[in-house]
């Protein structure tokens, strides 16, 4: 019988899990337990402004252009039109206000009727 049980786990594995958990908690809590301010350099702050859109692109792009690891080969795919509408909205708004939320909403407003209504 295979599986992950405490009885089957050796001491080194448990020690590794506990050590990694401890390092993770310590590294994330240093900013909270310190009374000193930790100012970030200007270039880091500027770079962090692009993190949400970069993460969104990293998740969305593979989903738009691939199906189960294979590039899509038809134009009757609702994801293509939803992505095009979202990109058009993004550039129309020129990054003002809640542009990421609006981009997602416009993309979904195009995707859902095509996917559910037409079966694309």
C-alpha cells in the first residue's frame, strides 16, 4: 500500500519539512516583527507596479493559445476573440483607473456568449 503516512516517513524528511516551514515563516515575518521601516529602492517599487499584469499575462497567455498542451488550430475559439476584446479595451482605456478589472470583464463578456451560446 503506497501513500504518505507518518509511520512511513523517515526522520530526515520530517526534519526537512519542519526546517522549510520554519524558514518560510521567519522570512515572511521579518517585515512584521521589525520596528524599523524597510524602504524599497525606487527601481524596485517601479518594477512591482508591473507584477500584477505580468502574473495575469503568465496565466492567461498559455490558456488562450493552447489546449491541453497543443497550439489551437482554428479561429472558432472564443478565447481568441475574448483576448482581442480585452486587449482592445486595455489600450482604449490607456491604463487609466480599474483597467485590469475592466479588461477581464470585457473579455468575459465576449467569451461567455461565444463559448456557451455558440459552443466554441
